[in-house]
C-alpha cells in the first residue's frame, strides 16, 4: 500500500504522458496537414482552365505533394490511435494487476498473522476476564486496607531496613542550661545499633563537642521511659550507650511514636514491677509450656466440644482469654499445668489456642518459607501443590514440624464433624491460614496472598497422611 504510487499511479501517469500525449501530438499534426491540404485543394479547384499549361502543371504537382503529406499524417495518426488502443489493454491493466497482487498479498499476510495471533488473543481474553472477575474482590481488599490505614495511628511505621527510624529531639547541655536539637535517628534491633544525625544547622558544626559531618553510631545498652514528673517535656525516654557515659534523653513527636521506639528498643518502665502477665520469652517461642498448652486445649476440645457449631470461628470473651493465658503462662506456673475444664468454656480455650499461635515471634510456618509456600500453591497442578507443600513442611524446624503435626491432626478430626460444627476444610483454612502463615510485613501484596495461605492449610488438612 505504501508503494501504491510507484506500482499504480506512476505507470499510468507515464502512459498518459508518453502514449496519449503522442497521440494528441499526432492529432495536432493531422489537423494541421488536413487544414493545409483542404485549403490548397480549394484554391486548386478554383483555378481557371484558361491559365497557362505550365501554371496548371505546377498547381497539380503542389496539390499532389500536399495530398501525400496529408495522407502520411492521416496514416501516422491512425497508427498512433491503434497503438494507444492496443497498449492500454496491458499498459493500464498490468499496473492495476500488480497493485491488486500487492494488496491481496497484504491481506493474505494479515490473515496468516491473525491466525498466528489467535491463541494469544484467546489467552488475552481469558486473562482479561479473570482480571475483571478478580477486580471486585481485589478492590474490596484494598478498600479494607485503606480504611485500616485511615483509622490506624498516624505514627504507623512502614516497612524499612531499620527496626525503627524517624526524627527525635535530643537534649543537649549548654553553658546556660539545656537545648533540644532535632536529629534523624535509626535503630537496628538485631545489632542494637543506634545512629543519629543532626537535622539542624549549627554554627561551628559541633554538637555535644563532636563534629557531626557523619552520623554518630552507638551500641544500645538500655532504654527506659522517662517519668512524666521528672522532666518538663512530654514523650521523653532515656537511653544508655556503651560509647558515651551517662544517659541520652530523647523526645518523640507523640505518645504513640514514643511507644514504637520503646517497643523497638525493648524499653522498660521507670519503675519495673513484674506483672502477672505472660512472660514475653515464654509467649514468643515454642517451648515445653507451649506444647503442653496446645495439647491440653486440643484434648479439651476433642473431649467435650468438637461438634459445637462455629468451633474456632466464634471467639471467646477477651478478658477471659487473657485470664487463661495469664494463668497458664505465669512465671510461677509449672510447664505441665492442667486446664480446668469446669472453669474455662470451649470458646475461651479455642481462642486461647489461636492467640498462642498468633503470639509466636515467628509463625509456625516461618517467615523464611512463607514465600515458597505461596508460590507452591499458586500452581495449577494439584499433584505438584501437594508434593511441594510436603517438601516444604519437611524443611521446617523440628519443633515447628512437631507442633504443626499436633495441630493439623486435630483439625482433621474437627473437619470430620463438619456436618455438626459446619467447620469444613475450607472454613478451617480461612481461620488458621493467617494464624500459621502471617506475613512479616502487612502490605497490599500480603493481603492478596491471604487466600493462598488458606489453601496451604487446606492442603495440610486434606492430605494430612501424605504430607
């Protein structure tokens, strides 16, 4: 199509100029000779017979010569017309045929490309349909996350390479008292490294007698919340570091922001009293007390309440659940402490079991294998899913695998009574998926993977003997 001018228009234009133009020139010559001949002929016929014989002979010779010229011009004109008439049959049709051939070749190639593209087009239509179908559910999940973000504290900390980071005011001693200087601070819990960089320009470029061209780096020794009545500033806390004597007093932007810093630094209250609550070490890791608690809870459920409607779905009263956890995990309680089945109802026990699993410092399926489990169940091959989950389960630490075996074996029994308790394998997956496989950071992508966490638990229950 781009060469249509060269293939079609140019040959026709050439034919018009050369052939038809030549015919027009022949016609002009014929008209001229014709006019000249008939003019001379008319004069010749008007000659008087009384003219001299020699004059008449000259006139006859001239008329014969003009007749010959007229005859030749007539023949040449007729020849040219005949030539044009014959040439136009191929000089015109050939370019048209070449153009149509190119056009048909274009359409044929387009047809072949369309045939080759058909599978991709069908796949694209399928993907578009799936995207459209998933749009509503995805939008609802994102809306819920958006509402949670809106209702969350303004000091919400996004994912970062640091355990905690942000601006803090540092109390600095001056000749005439104290001043508060804004610093940008970071803290890494793994190495207990605390850094602070001045965020305000100071004359002389020194703070606390130290040049601050680069961040100051310290190793944290302790962190204690500052008593409200001990300082005239709000939201303060003190830290001790190995590299500097004395304490460093810091001020956060708000109470919630101070709590985040204290939590990251394992901060303590100014007057520490051991409360009758769950010890963090006991709660955060799998240990003898935890295994005993899980076994006791399962025994209680299977003994008296495995057919209760909405088992594990309907939660207990928070105050009762907290009281149960305090009782079992109190530092004074023995690791093999029994659960009083007359004191604690079924909902409290099931909620306590879920609460214990959620409070582990790392989920039962571990952060390390979280992504591998998700990728495994995204496969369309059901057999591959089961085999992949089986392989990943055997990569879990021994204690995690032992606890998982105890729990899944119990959930299999629960699902066998689904006609009474309505807790099908799918429903159990919805409840225990996020509990056993919570993501390390709560993001939109993590929320999109919740359904795959549920599928992992479903596979563990359905294929318990194999996995």
